């Protein structure tokens, strides 16, 4: 994207690159080179602190603009999507209605996509389960931000309790967990939140050998990241942008063992 | 492609991003009523233009249309919001990337100010940013798009995204500081 970072990179450019660095847009080599410069330059270190503080304040404090009631319905009507069901109630129901439509609309595609290669079928089920959870009155079976509550809840419900880490400090609070059914077997799914977005993280026993360590895909507008750790295939799905979902995956993978 | 297929694709590709679409429209127009009009119009445009969506990044595609629609709306209703920016960018280009060391190395009080700024102050400061800085900041810091996605949505090179974002954030910090003192 830009010139390599090295000792002769002008300070101005380093200041600019701090943004890219904090946004996860620098490649590893340049990120390391920039970190070195920041360590040895108090001006850069102060700038990094300022920007990081601002990013955090924006991320944590600026509320999402809620969708005005009725807007979704008017759009569905204009496009010819809805069958004019009245839906007062909270926006949650409005969201559920549109998700329901997406599910109904895409179920044909779902069955077509049921061929069993490199986890495609699992991916379809992951998307379905995520959508179904969003449609349910609550997207989670156990609602808690305490991993010491969530983890034991899975005992006896799924063959294996999942790894649960606390990422609230990083802007991804745990909100709970639920059981999904993937390929006919119960699977623990953790639910995290980032801003107004829900992330479902399912831990599936990995039966497909020789799969790539980490893969990404987009299905029906949702981003999915899959990776394998210790024989468990993790699937993260969200309507978050891929940068944020990648950041979540990085944090989850880097978190210390429980 | 039949109308039913179109509707199905619309439900799959565009509807999941309605929240982001509305939020962007709100930040660009500055109020709910206009944002609703923009989003409705954008959805109709998106529906008519579905053939142009590859489906690989439906969110960026949707937001691109929302932004276009918002700009048309601003052009009709708030010409002043659109024009001022180019002049401003030229001025800023001259000074932007030479922040004096005195400013940059004044860390703690300022960092504390930012850390303490409440939601209302942050939102007011964002609303005061010139349009093109504001949209870049909103797309990155509130909606989490990658630089290349922002480049796609705002139709500028990635380098411009980087410099706009840097300036947007610097200005935001200034606004929060001025507001406080």
C-alpha cells in the first residue's frame, strides 16, 4: 500500500501510518518496523496513544443509530417483500421478520448448496443457525457475560464444553451461549457482541482432515471465518465487517488458555 | 431473472445491511427524516441495480448506493454541505501532515479529555466534521469497513482514505478539546 517503513521514513509519514497500524491495515513486516519507531520516538508514542484512545471512545460510546420503526416495513412493501403483517413491538421483531424472509427466500439455495466439500454443508448450517438464533425471542439459551457461568452450562448438553474467553476489554463482550445442531450433533455456540452486531462462534469437532488452518467466506451477506485448533473447528459468523470479525478471531485465538 | 429472484436476492444481499445503511444516511444528512428518505430511495435504486452486485461484498455495495443517494439529496437540498469540502481539503493538504511536535507530544491531559468525552460530545464533534472526513471516519470507526472497502464506497484511492481518516481523527480530537475548554 505504501513504502516500506524503515529508519529513513519521515516522521510525517510515520504519523500517518500509525492510523493504518492501529486499524490493522499494515502488513506484519511494516507493522513491526513501525512499532520499533514508536518505541524510540515519544512523539509517535503520544500520537499512537491519542488515536487509540479516540478509536476506543468512538467504538465504545457512540451509540448505533437505531432503525426508525416502520422503515423496514415500508421498504419491504416497496420492494414487494412483505405480506403486510402488522408488526408493532420492538425493533427486535422487525429484525426477526426480515431475517425470516431471508431464510425463507434462501432456503431453496440452501438445499442446492448441500454438497459435502470442505465444510460447505457445515457453513450452510452455521449460517442457518445464526439466522435462526437472531429470529428467536432471544439469540441465546444462557445469558451471561461471565465465562465461569457460560462454560459449565454446556456440561452435559454438548459432548464437550467449548473454550470460553473474556474479550470485553477489547470491545467484544460475551453475552451468552446456545446449542446449535450441526450435522445432526449438538454443538456449543458462544455469542459475543460488538457494537450492535452479534457474533456466533461454534465449536465443531473437526472431522474433515487436511483443511486449511484458517479460511474465510461470505454467505448471504454474512462473513464467516473458520479455523482449527486442537482438533476443534471454530466457526465465527457475523454481519460485522471482515476487519472487525478478523480482529475478533485474532483476539480469541490469542487469548491465554483458561 | 424473474422478479421473485430479484426480491430473493434483495432480501439476502441488501436487507441484512439496512441498519448500516440507515446509520450512514443519518450521519450524512444529519437527521432521521432525511435519512429515512435517502435509505428508501437507495433501496429502490439497489433493487433496480441488483444485476450490478457481484454478491461478494454486499455491504460495501449497499453502502455505495446509500452514499450516492445521500449525495444526490445533499446536492438538491444542501448544496453548501457539498461545496465547501474541496477548498477545505486543499488548505488542509498544505498543513495536514506537518503536525508540530509540540501538539503531538502533549499527551496526558489531551488523552484524558478524549477518554472522558461522553457520547453526546463525540457525536456532536463527528457531526461537525466536513462531509468527506465524516463519512470516512463513520465508515471506519463506527461501521468497521476496511480501507479498501471505504475506497470502494467513497470512490477514492486507498491513499486518500488514509489521509482523510488521519485528518478526520485529528480534527475530531481538536473539536473535543475545544469543546472542553
